[in-house]
């Protein structure tokens, strides 16, 4: 099935003029996954900074 | 100018919500939230500016004129807090919200609902903070740095600490949103090293925000526990050390200075190439210079504390590290001048403000180098020389860049051209009076006038009078700005073209003016020729 579909539809990048980028090369799902991963990492960094501050406060008290 | 290929003509198939509440309070649209940020910043700019007018009125003559010293201290503290956290930072976030998705070809910010929350926290935070002025004990009066033990004497400390926490949460959420947008939402073909310098500057600034806002939150929380919960972090009587607070505060505070200037660098790097009709000179050097400045900003904090009695080795380290910042900053100034060199320049208002930025920010940078010298700083510390220095950096630096950006992108936002005549009136009045306002303060500082005092020796009277006159007229000049904005948004008959400026390059100029409510819902097809830095890797 998939081979037939592959024959009927050329990959997007082959249909584009030479000097243009493909219109869509990153599906929405990938974007969402990327956003989730970025946010997770950044929130972890912020949480770590807050935690260090909190530990510092507790230890110094 | 053939740019039709890059623009989806059907972007605006569904417009903004009709109801005022739905559109402005519940908005998840990056353009509307950007507008909210910019309007909020403008309101705060005039509130903070009115505090400045009162300060300059009190300092017009020696002796107490209008107010008691404690209220004067509240005004200086509030002026700084409002201008830094309420005007400059939200203005840059507003510009980032409006322009970053348009510049990278994204349909919106990565986290639109969090974007709404980031903004709507701010009005509550500032209402809370400003309300302390009307309370029995008055507002905070220990300076924006909130050094203990002085700040602990204020009855409003808890309000201010809570307000600072809210601002910090808003900034962190905004920063996360900007990083997630830039790293994940770029249109295909918009490689990192093809992004506009403004986008680069915001990416780096957002990392700075994430790194330092939690540190500020920790510092002010320790102030709170010292005052209300019996801790002694900063109380020598209980084994604490007030200098510890200064270290923690300035570990936040110095990167904060760069949070307020790096996006300005990005703006100037957009405007100068447009009106010089040349690509920016040394694109990669500009990006790496911003990154270098951001890195160095973490290892220079103690230059704010030379006078507290640091070990000699530390003073020498922080002195040299601070002087090192002049190198990447010099690269940037050199590249801006080189971009203009041989260019086909015209002098519309955004360009005038950009050129004024380059010259006047450099003056602020040079006085910063003077302050970096440990032996000299012992004389300059806590004098009006410092006040002159940071106002050259923040007013003729950050604020002029924000004004330049507003004139540059306003036609794209509103679809109308502002009045060039009145905008130039605004420019010339601002640039003349801002120098009358702040340049004499260098002399006052060198002569020994301390900052944060409502009264002073008669020896300082003349320069203070000149400075106050400059202040009143600079303040009045900003009313012209307000008039130009109101006219340019609602009443101007002159419609803006899509590209607006002849030499403008970048995705934001490929959408119609005014920018439709929704743009780039289908990722644009990017031609390198359309990008200001499309051929950087060739």
C-alpha cells in the first residue's frame, strides 16, 4: 500500500523550484513535540534555580 | 519588489473577535498581546516619567521645595522600578511578541495562552506596587536595589516583594515562550544564522531572563523572611551579612542591565541596514558579540560593589572583566558605523533615533568604562556621575531604541504612516533636551554630588537647574510622541505600503499593512533574497 502511495505522490521537495525551500518540511506534530521538549528543559532549569535558592535559604537558616 | 510568492493572500480569512473583552482580555494572538504590552509600557512610561518630573522639580533649587525627604526617596525608588520593570522590559516584550513570529514566519507564539497569562499578570503586579504610595506607611523608599537594612524598614516591603515575584513569573513565562517560538516555530529555510539580528538578540536575552529572574526571587524572598519570619540572612546581629544581599542582587542586576539593552542592539541592527540600503556589516560578528556580552554579563556583577570592601584580587578581576565588555560592544558600534559607510542613506525618524542611539549609547558606554576602574570608582560611586551614566545607557540607549522601533514598525501595525514632520520634531526636541538633562549630571557627580538626596550644597545649584530645565522639556517632548502615535494609529490619511521602507528586507515586510490578524498560517516559502541575512553563509 505504502509503495503505491509513494509512486503516486512525489516527495514535496522534488516539486519545488530549485531556489525555494519546501513549503512544509516539518509537520505540526514535530513542532508540538519540539515545543514540549524545549519547555520541559527550560522549566527544569528555572525549577533548578528556584530549588537552589530555596535550599540556600533553608541551609543558611 | 516581487514578494507575492512569500505571502499567503488568504491569511486573514478569520479576523479578530468583535467583543472588546474577548479580543483584549482573552486574546491569544501574538499581535494583540504585543499591542497590550506596548500600551502598558507606554502608560508606565508616563507614570514613571511623572515621578521623574517631581524629582527634577524638587532638585530645581537647593533646599526642600515640594516634598519631605522620605517621599522623595519613595519617588526615586518607584521611578526606577516602574521604568525598568514596567516600561522598558514590557516594551521589549511587546516588540518581541509583535515581530518575532512575523520575522521567523511563524503563525503565532509557541504557547499563546501562556502568552496571555504573562501579560495579564503585569497590571496586577504594578497596581499592587503603586498602591503602596497611597498607604499609611508609604511606598518602598530604599532604592530599586532594595538593599538591607534600609529596605527592611519599609512597611510596604511585602507588597513590593510580591509584586516583584509576579513580574518575575511573567518575565520567565515570556522568556520560555520566546525561546520555544524561535527554536521550534521558524518557517522552513529560516536557519538560525539567517534570522534577523533582533530575533537573535531576543533569543539570547530570553536565556538571560531565565537564568537571573529566579535569583532575584530568591534574594527578595530572603528579605521577606528576614523581616517577617525571624531569619538573619542579612542581619550581622544574627550572624548574617548585608553584603551577601548585594552579591545576590547584582548577580541578577547586572545581566538585567543587558536584558534591557540587548534587544535594543537588535532593533538598531534592523533599522540601520534599512535606511543605509546595505546589508548589516559583519552579521555573524554581531550575533557572536551579543552572545559574548551576555556571557560576560554573568561575571562582572561586583563592579557595582567596589566600595563595600572586596578583596583586592576580586576587585581587579571584576575591573578587567568589566573592561572586557567594551570589546564586543566596540565590535557592534564599529559594525553599525561600517553598515552606514558608503550606504545610500536617508534620514527618516527611525534612522535619526538609531544614529542618536549609536552616538549617545557610546557616551554611556565610555562613562561605564570610567566607572569600571576601581580607583576611579571610589570617587564616582553613588554620585550623580553614575546617574548620568546609566541614564545615557537606558534613556538614549534602550528608550531611544524602543522609540526608533515604534516609528519603524508602526506603519506595519496600524497600516497608516505617522506624521514625519511631527516625528522629527519629537526627535530633535528629545535629543537636545535629553543631553541638557543628563550631560550636566556628569559634572555634578565629578564635583561630588551624591545621588538619592532631595537637598544639596549650593555649589551644585546651577547644573541642577540646567538639568531640571532639560528634564521638563524632555518630558514635554514625549507628549509630541503621544500625539504622533495617536494620529498615526487612528487619524493619519496616508496609508502605508506593505514594504513601508524602500530598503526594508525580511519576512515582516511581505505581509500587508496593517498586518492581518493571522499571518503565516501556512509556512511561507522563503527566498534568500527576501531575507536581510539570506546570503550570510554563501
